[in-house]
C-alpha cells in the first residue's frame, strides 16, 4: 500500500503518512467472487422452494375447505338457505352445478400440484425447476395476496439473464 500524496510505502495499520502527514485511505474491499454469488443465489432459490411448498399446502387446504363449503351451500344444507335462489337457480341444475364444481376441483388440484412441482424443482435445483416455477408464478399472480407476493418474488429471483446464468451454475 502506498501514500496517495507522496507515494511512500505505508503499512496497512498506519492512519497517516509519516512523510507528508496525509491520511492513509482505507483499503477498498474486493468484490465478492462468483462462488459467493452462487452460494448467495442458492440460498434465495432454496428459500423460494420452501415457500412454494408452503403455498402448495395452503392453497390445497384452503381450496378444499372453500369448495366443501360451496358444495354444501349450493346443495341447500344450511337450513335458512335451503329454499334460496341458488338451490333452484343454475347451481341447482345437476349438470351445470356439478360440472362447475368438478372443474374448480380439477383446477385446484392442478394448481397445487404445479406449486408443489415448482417447490420440488427449486429445492433440487433441476433444469425444469426454473421454468415450472415461472409457470406456477404466472398462474398464481391473481391469487391475492399470497399468490401475488410469491409470484412477484419468483419473477424477481428467477427472471433475467444474470439469474438464469446463476441458476444454471447451481
């Protein structure tokens, strides 16, 4: 290390140059290497995978409870609503009501399975984990607030050329 004023060699512990009394600048820390960036990114990907697992479980559980309630409500099992407009309306139609509820059940299972696959792929750092997580984020972005938050976090962590390169290095 050298003095910036007179060029005299100074030892790293000195605070002033002995020749010109100029303050010695602190050494500039080095930039972290690629290995540090990969380890840092691996931690982010692992955290994102864990959150996708939690989201898959939460989505499945809340969907099952919501659909069970909807199915009981539209079947007229709540006493006061037993003779309401929903029982004899379009939901009372056996074909339409059952078709809609079964379609929602299928969508719920597919979305939860996609979130589970995204979590698994990110935790195992597979080649297909990144694209599956991006697709799962796309399908979950309108599921406010948790789906939107995890979708935005997924897009931030996984999209971009730098993040693509780091993911491929994992």
